[in-house]
C-alpha cells in the first residue's frame, strides 16, 4: 500500500497478474475445465444485465430531472 498523506484516503490498487494467477488456479481446481466456460458466460451476462440496469436507472433519473425543471423556472413575482 502506498504511504498515506495526512488527511488523504488510502489508495487501493487493482490486483496485478501476480495476484490473479493463484486465484485463477483455485477457480480452475474448484470448478474444473468443463464448468469454466459456462461460469464465464453466466458472469458475462450478469455484468451485461447490471450495466443495463444502471443505464436504465440513470435515464430515469435524468428524465425525472427534466420533468422537474419547468417547475423551477416558474417564479412568482414577489408580493409587496
């Protein structure tokens, strides 16, 4: 881990090739060679569905923001 500067958050790094090899070997031993393609396919489709859900949610938020904007534009004249 990189040194922490006063008041800064610790830096988390992504695992490199050296860290991924043991993980891949354990996964291969646990699931076997025949099950890995099916596992990879299901993980890929899960990631795709997750991204689609995020995109849909973001579009809904943007659409809701567009609907609320005209309400903000209507300013009442101050009463004296």
